C-alpha cells in the first residue's frame, strides 16, 4: 500500500460533530403519537374541546329525532292501512248515492216523458199504448235503482270492519295473553313456595 | 463477539422502528461520526456538514420502517448522505470545479504524516469534481471497495475505477512535485 493511500486515510479520517449534535437531532424530531391511548380515551379528549361538545350534542339530538320519526312512521303505517278501506268505502258511498239520485231523476224523467207521450197518444192513439210504454220506460230505471241498492250497501259489508282491526290491537291482545300466562306462572310458583314453607 | 454486536444492533433498530426514542438516539450516536465526516470532507464546512447530517437523520427517522438490517442502515446512511452532498453543492455552487492541472501545488513539507500534508491533501481533494471527490472519500474514509462505492453512488463500477485512478494520479503528481519521490 503506497504512502499516498496512508496519507489519504489520515487526511480523510472520521471526525465527530459538536457534542450536542444528538440532542439537536432528537429535539428536531416530530412529537411521538401516543398510540397506547385507547380509542375511547381519544374520544373523551376530543369531546373535552368546547366546540366538540356542541357538535356532539347536536348529533345526538338529530339521532334521537330521526329515531323518533322512524318509530312514529312505523306506528302510523298500520293505522293508515286500516283506514284505507274505510276511505275507499267513504269515497264509494257518495257515488252510489249520486247514482241513486240519478236513477230517481231518470225515473222522474221517464215518468214525465211517458206522461207527455201519454197526452199525444191520447189525441192520436188509445191509452193502452202508453201503458205498456210507460211500464217499459219505467222498468229499466227501476231495475237500475233496485240493482244499485245492494251495490250501494256492498261497501258497508262487515269485512271492512274486520280489516279495521289494526295490527296494534292484535299486538295488544298478544301482550295481554302473555301477561296472563306470566301471572299464572307466578301464582303457581308462589303456591309451590308456600307449600314448601 | 461480532454476533453479539450484530444482535444488539438488530435489537436497537427494532426498538427504534417501534417508536423507542432512546433507541433512535443510540443509532444517531453510533453513526453520527460517519455521516458528519462524509459531509464535512465533501463540503469543507463544519456548520453546513452538521446541518446536512441532521437532515439525514431526520429523514432516517421518517423511513425507519424501510430499514431491514444494521448493514442496510449503514448503506442507507452512506447513500443518502452522498446524494445530499451533491445536491447541496449544486444548490450552493460553493466551489467551482477546477481542472486538476490548475490545482496549485502544495507547500513542500519534510516529515511524513505531517498535519500540513493532510491539510494540503484535503485542499486538493476539495477541488476534485463532485463524483470523483465522493469516490475518493468513500474509498479512503470508509475503506469501501469499488463495487460498494458503485452501489452507493448508482454508478457503473468501471466509472468508479476510472474516477479513482485519475484522482489518485493527479494527487500523486501534485504531491510528487511538492514533496519529492520519498513520499510517494
């Protein structure tokens, strides 16, 4: 190995930085994250911030309102389902009434028309002709009126009343039955205890 | 003994990766000489060299999870320090590159291992081109083989050898002119 190599090794030997170098490096490092802190603790720390409290309160209120609205809509749904046939009945009943009125009006018209026709034929034709005509004219309207009556009564059949029994009432019956069973069981248990004593 | 040292180094590295600040401080203490010296011999400015060394260790802290072993750690530090030195020189444009023929001859000295000789050598090395300077520093400060230098500097091995050959030839020529044949 040449002397130049030796001299180069001496000239380029390692040198140490200033004594506080390590401390300066460590102080320049970013602060370590506290990973040991559990998630709930971090949440508590976050909620300690004043603004976060309001945000949390608002979020909780919104959640409660949303749940309440959902429950309300669920409770209202069976009632609405029960009311639907009743509403249908109500909408049909006025129409049948109007149809009955129409049929009555037609009867009157028919009667008046037959009467008028009666007059003319009186001049030209014998009255026998108007009789059957009158009868014929009156019969379809009468038939219509009579046929419509049962139809008008149809919406008022007892099946709508049965459908009106809401799911809430069914649930109530079930609850009552469950309470009854529970009370009977309790009574039996009490008797057993008293018997042992 | 070597195995024990290696095991201790592995353990320290593992603890620093997991976030142990004391372990990282131990790593800094162990490698500060190498990183600082590499920067100092290249930049020839202590404060700049300390600043650069600090940047290297901060970068190490961010990339600890990528370090696989103590040997990899040493390689990583050398590589990052070398590249940062080149970047620093280009940024500052501190010393213009001088042709080896224009380098003034050192003052004549009589005794070997003279501090003046070391100083003269450093002055000559200081004026070498960036890559050639790093090659010489890594070769004689860290005692690395050309293959290792080629890996650190991302350079073909023949280029490393060429830089080394030419730089030594120039240094020898300058010193011979100054000191005489006894020295070289």
